[in-house]
C-alpha cells in the first residue's frame, strides 16, 4: 500500500512538472522577446511550482514525524511488556529455585531422621547418644515443619505469579 502511494506520488510530481514546463514552453516559444539573455525570467516562472513542492515536502516531513511518534509509542509499550515479562520470569525462577532448595533440605532432613531412628531402634547406641538423637530428631522435625510451611507459601506465591500473567 505504501509502496503504491510513493510510486503514484512520484508519478504525480513528474506529471505536474512536465505539464507546467510544457505549457510555459508553448506559451513563450512563440514570443520573440524571449531569448537566452532573458531566460532568467523563464526560470523565475517556476517559483509557484517550487513553492508547491516545498509545501508538499513540509507536509511529508510532518507526516514522517507523526509516524515516528506512533512507532515510538508502540516501541515503549513493547519495552514495558518485555520488562514486565522479564520481572515475572525472574520471580518465577527465584521462587522455583527456592522451592527446589526446600525440597532438597526436606529430603536431607528426612534421611537424617530415618538414619537416627534406625540407629536408635538397633540398640547399638548408648543412652546418652540416644537422648541426643531424640533432641536432634525433634529439631529436624521442627525444621521440616517450618520448611513445609515456607514451601506452601511459595507455592501460593507461584500461583499468584502465574495468575498475574
């Protein structure tokens, strides 16, 4: 569409120039007073045409500025959308990384609890170590409870992030 507009605009300018030049030549050709010495007057007769093309060029410049302004607005909108998407991606990445770390810590704690319980059940350890294991198991279970609560709050945050998008 724009290519056709430019093509037809150029053809219109060339047509106007040819028609105007031809009419001036036909009018002045039969006039014996016109000679090379007086050709400056002939060149001055294009002043109106020059003014027309200058006005058209100025209008084209204004239209170009308008198009650039619209493109700049679109570009700003796209940059804002990209920044928002990048922020959401960063939040998702951080949250899932933390969630993965919580899962790893839970698994490690559960293995430690199981190992200590197995040693307590085997009867190999003495009473002092067994009471220390019981305290350790209790602390690990409390830590697991806290981690699980944090994990569920992270899951809720993940859900809220995903519903924002």
